């Protein structure tokens, strides 16, 4: 059993609960799974505990033996480590002694080297001088140079070193005595220099960076070193980059070659500057001039100019990283040199193009309307009004009023097109104009926009709309088209204001041109506003002139003084007028907005009240007629309430109260006149209404009017 317990206890991990469960299970199996004997289970636990104690004692004895063995081994290893530490210390001492000897020997070697160098340098210089003198002798000897060193390709570097030194020496020789030798040296110098440059070009084609670096270092001592840079730039830019679009490949090309330039040349910043300079002066300049040579279509020319200039500025910004600390404005100067010729005449072309496109848009618009633009005469409106007035008085048709079937000759789509064209022009102007010239140029373009949009389009449409307004004395129902003209004109003005706020004002604010800009726009807008105001005035005159004539001709006296009792309903004349005016009120509310709407509706209501008030004073009223008049006023008042004007509402309320004077018993007149509504009115107005009663002569004899008459006298 003890061995079994050992196996179970050595399990990893050891679970106490599982161990007890297995012990219980084995005990129950011995007596049968269906029976339970607690005494047996108790005895099993007691025996197991005893076995566990015996097992613990055995394990404890094993641990004690192992600990004793461990202590013995530990003592042995400690002694061994002490021996190794002593040996290590001896080795360290030997190392320090050796290091001191090495330093002593090294000092002596350095001293010996310096002594040898002092002896060798003069000797080396003497050998070098002798070698140069031998080579110089060859150049001083008449005849061609036969030394193989100058023709052997494997000795090109050595020949370059010799000829470069000979060339420097020859510069100090007297010209008369050594003329031939100097010519030979210069010829051989140029020949070797050219061979070195050719070798450099070959190495570049093979992308041999190390050989390019060696040749560059050698050629840096020659007078034609700049030719090496030119060769490198020429070969690097010989292949096309970016395809048809030269801009696309420039930045990657510069980054690629800058890495090579840094490895090959001793002054990489100067080389990359020249590299980029060559791109601007040759590649970009040629590309730009080719694109801009065709100026037949000036609009296309301006788009191309703007695009190329914008892309060049973007390219300059991306390449600015290669110009750190020096030539910061080089790219700006290069860009200016490319585009100066075009920018000098830009604004004239832009103004001409914008004006031409605006004129073309206007012409196309009127052609689509089958309309030939007319010249508006100065006194044409006055003549039309005079002819129409005479015709109305004489009942003949002298002046024919042309209303074009309600056509407004205004188009928001056309206005948007003109504004879009102008916005593009403003954007190009901001890009292509110099900063001091920008406000003046913006002002020129803004003037073109104002002239074409407001004067040529809106003003003209307003003039036609004014001519189409019926005269105030018209007999037929007037057709009101001017409100549509005013609505579209206001919409166009709002679009113009947005464009001004976004593209014009920010570019002129704070400059001397700002005042001129605001004044010109105000001048054009005042003209438009004055014509709209005139049109609204004439429209109201036409509306209420017809209402007045219609009521005079259609309102029967019997409506307000019937011989028999009739149904108390509004008269047909009143209903016709209300039916005519209600849609017009909706039209005004639809076409006018803001404070202008309040003012127009108020004026509409005041004229409405005046016409009705004056009309009602032309009749006499009996009781049934007074009821009909009150019904009419109720209809008018209900119609006027839509105007939402407190003044107009009050006027019609007073009119309704005055009409009540036609109906109340004469005994109650004084009480009604003293009411809150009529008390503040002039008593002459009240008396004039009372006089319209059919029984006025009868009640005049009584004392019913005495109080009112006395107040009137006061």
C-alpha cells in the first residue's frame, strides 16, 4: 500500500480531494457498491493516516541523508573555487605586466616610425621630383611623346596624376623659353582629361558607382571638372521621364540621382542644384513653351497656363528640400523666367476672355429665347405711359404694351454659368497675378462680371419687365409678370453676393481698391433696386387701378340699397375682387422676402384699404344694403388678414366698425361712435359715413347726432 500511496502522492498536480475520493471508492468496492459502512470507512482512514505517517518518516530520513551529502559536496566545490580565484588573480597580474611591456614597445615603435618618416619624406619627394623631371624631360625633348604610360589604359590614373602635376608646374615656366613644352603638356592634359571624362561616362552607363567616385576625385583636380558634372546631368536626363507629362517623373528622378550624387561628388548640394537648374531651363521651359505657343483658343490657353504654373509651383515646393540654406529663391526665379512672358499679358487676356465668354453666354441665351435684344430708349417708358393714359381716357388703343407672354428673360442657370466663369477667372487671377497687382486685377474682372450679369442681363430684363406692366387705368384684368422678374433678379443678386464674399472681397479688403470695389457693386445694385422698386410701385398701381375701375363698373347701387329684403351675402363685385387679389398676395409672398416683403405687403394692404374705403363712400345704404356692405368688408378683411400686417388689420377693423354705423339704430349711434375703435378717429370721417345712410335726413332732425356734431365742431 505504501508504494501505491507514493505513486499517487507524486502525481503532478496532486489533488487532495481526488485522493480521498479514490480511497472511499476502493473501500466501498470491498463491501459492495450498494452498501455503506461508516465504521469500515473510519478504520480505513485511520489505517491510511498511520501509513502516511510511516511514509513521512521514511521520506524525512531520505531528506536528511541528501542534505548531508549536499553539504559535503558544497565544501569540496568551495575549496576548488578558492583555488581558481587564486589562479585568476595570478593571471591578471601577468596580464597587467604584459600590457605595460606592449605600451612601452608601442611607444618605441611610434618614435622609430616618426624618425623613419622624417627620413623618408624628403627621400620620397626627391624620388617624386626626379620622376616628374624625367617626364618633364620627355616634353622638353623635340618630337612626339613615346612614353607608354600616357597611352596605356591600365595606367590612366597614374598618367592623370603625372600630367596634372606637370600642368601645374608648367604654369610657372617662362612662356618664351618653354612654349613648345607647355603646348605638349596642355595637349596631353586635355587628352587625358577627356579620356577620364569618357571613362566616367562609361562608368555611369554601367552604374558603377565606385569607379565614378574614383574618377570624380581625380577629375576634381582638373580644370574641366565642371564638364564631368555636365556629362552626368546630360546622361541622367537623356531618357524621358514621366512620359508626355514631364512633371510626373521629376521628383522621383531627383531623389534617385541625389543618392548617387552624394556618393560620387564631393559637393553634392551644388551638383543637385545644377541638376535641377538644367531640368527647369531645358525640360520644363521647353514643355511649357510648347504647350502655350498655341493661343488661338484663349480660354484653353488660360486653363493651360494656370495648370502649368500651378504644377510648377507645386514642383518647386517639393524640390525645395534640396536647397537647404542657400539659393532659397532659386526655384522661384527659375519659375518666373519660364512664365514671365505670359504673366506680363495675362490680365489683358483674362479680361478679354471673360468678357467674351459672358457675351457669348448672353447671346446664346437670347437666341434660345428667339429674342433680339432691344436698345432701351431714355424716354421710352415716359412715352409709353403717356400713350397708354391718353388711350385710356379716349378709349382708344394708342400704345401696345408688350408682355412677351410672361417671359422674364432672366435665368438663374445663366447667372450660375457667368458666376462660375468669373470664379475660375478669380482663382486664376489669384494664382497668376503678382501680389501688388492682385487687387487691381480682381477689380477689373469684377467689373466685367457686374457689367454682364447686372447691367446686360438683370437691368435689361427689368427694363422689359417695367414696359410690360399694365397701366393703372387699364380696363381688362392686368397680367402681373413683373413679380417673377423681381424674384429671379433677387435670386441672382444673392448668388452674386456669395461669389463676391468668397472670391472678390477677401482679395481687395485692406487695399486702396476696396472702396472702389464696394462703390461699383453698390452703384450697379442701386440701379437694380431702383428699377425693382419702380416696378413694384407700378404693379400696385396697375392692380388697384383695375380694382378701382372694376368696382366702379360692376358694383350696382342696388347691392347696397335693395328695394326688398335679400340674403345677406357679399356682393359679386366684392367676391370677384377678392378672388383676384388672393392669388396676388400669395405671389408677393412667394417672390419677395425679408424686410422688403413686410414693406410691400403693408403697402399692398394700405392701398387695398384705400380703394375699398373710397369705393364704399360712393353709395347710400339702407338696412339690407348695410348688411351687404358689412359682408363685403368681412370678405375684404379676411383677405387682408393674410398680409399679416398689424396696420392693415387695424385699418380694416376700423372700416368694419364704420360700416356698423350704417346698420345700428340711430338711437345708438352716439354710443357706437364713442366706442374704443372709432373714438380716436376724426369725427368728420365718422360723419361722412353716417351721411351714407338712407335715413340720414330723418335722423338728422332728431337729437341722435347732436353729440357727434358738437364733438365735430369742437
